[in-house]
C-alpha cells in the first residue's frame, strides 16, 4: 500500500502528523552552546508551518565537539532548560521535536560559515581538535588534530550518552546521532581519515567499532518507546573511501542494535567535491536501495524542493519520511504550499487556527 507524504507516520510511540521533516541545519547563533531566541523563532516557525518533525541543528556533546564557537551544545545540565522551551513550543504547534547530537572531530574550532569557515587559531579563541588520526581535513581546515587515545574515545562515548540523557530531559522525542559529513564518527568510519593500527582502525569491523559502541551506549539510555535515528554518510565519493556496499552492511548492524530509522546522507569528509552529483534529489535512489535491502525506515534530503518530487519518493516507497533543508529556509510553510499544489485537502490542517481562517 503506497502512502502520501501527508499521511501520518507512526514510529515507536511517536506519530508524526505527516511525513515531512525539517533537516538539522547549523545556524551558528548559539552562545556558549546555549540556544537563543533565534532558535525558538527559527524552529518554532517551521513547526507552525506544518512540518511533522523538526530537528534541532547539530548539537555538540562537548565544547571541543562544536564546529564553531556559535554551535549549539548540550554538554552541561544548564543547557537543558533553553532547549526544553524550544521543544515544548514545537509540541504545542503539533510538530514532534527532534535533536541531532554530534562531535565535529577534526572539523571543529572553525569560523562561522559567513566568516569564511577556516580553522580558528588559539590566539583568536580556537581550541585543539581531536580525531581518529593526526590527519587534517585540508583546504581551509588545515589544523592537524591530535590522534585520540583510548581514554579520549571512552570520554567522547560518555559525552554522547550524557547528551542523549539531557536531550530526553529537555523533552525531545526524536534523537538523531550524527555519523555523517566528515565529523568525528565519519572520520572513524572512513579509511581516508582513519589510519589507526589498533582495534579502532584498519579493517571494516575496526573502523565501525566507534560508531557501533557509541550507538549501543546511547541506545541503552534512550527510551525504547522513542525513535533513535542515525544520519550516515553512505559514500565518500572518493576512491579508497566509504562505499555504499559497506554502508549497507553497517546499517544492517545498526538495525540489529536497535536503530529505528536511517537518514541517508553523503560525503564531506574531504574537500574534494568533484564526483558529487548535483541533480535534484540525488540521494533518493540510494536511500531507496538501502530501504529495500536492509528493510529499515529511511529518510534522506539533498535538493528535494518540489512537491511532486517529494510525494513520488514516498509513494514509490523510496523514503518513509522526506527531509527538507534549504527549501524549508526559503519557505517555512512548504508543507501547506505543497498540499495546495498537489490538491490535498489537508492543507488547512497544516496551519495554526490563527492563520487558517485568514487564507
């Protein structure tokens, strides 16, 4: 039975009012990890706009795990209250509040994107970075990270666990663990950034060890009744890097460990972007293959902008939920406009009562 993106979507004890999600997007507008009124209005307006799921941007599990000094973080108990305010408002508007927890690894200590995105020196307030191996990302991110010790690995895994516990305390109902985009977990996974010779490097089983152990530790403290998802870069687009076939194997193992949904993403572990496709919805076919072969609920984003395109991906059972990023920045009311364009009679239900009587 095919579905529409305007059908509700139950997963565990959570039900999305539709199959439209707002992707986590860094705003670089936090202060010492604390979200601000900017985040309340930014995320709240997407909830008001009708999305079924709104996911808070990549939120660091430790101060050194922030991409930039402006990143949000959930590494102290004091962070919980301002996040709770945002999560509560999203719930009031009918959206499920989600959060993505992350560690940036060697890509940390960088300028905000509109400041150039280069690594920040110590004299400008930058900090030392860590990674599986002492290999820099390259291009503007030329700081060589410290290769992590086993104690570092244990500490970061514990930071992910604590971040998940604080996310629960803040009222988030959907947790995403960030294993993509060249950040720490992806750095362990990819042979391009992991040249370790211990149990965390070399073979496929060793390279995924950090991911599997971190996921298992977070799964243990995240309630079984609430969804836990992973965003994974399933390919590096570079010879010698992560492959789709490896990722299918990894996702199957994560599923066995309790993964509820996979967010299929790609790349960003090297500055090389020459091989990345740029056509609309280019990750949808990859997600569809993973959904079929692993038999796991699946979502993806990347150049999904048109209502018909998104609806087709749901109806063809390539995606269970469609995740939009930049299009949601351009139009917070995309769900409502998409319903109107497709002639779906739930359009009025996607607006708050304060707006619905006026349109």
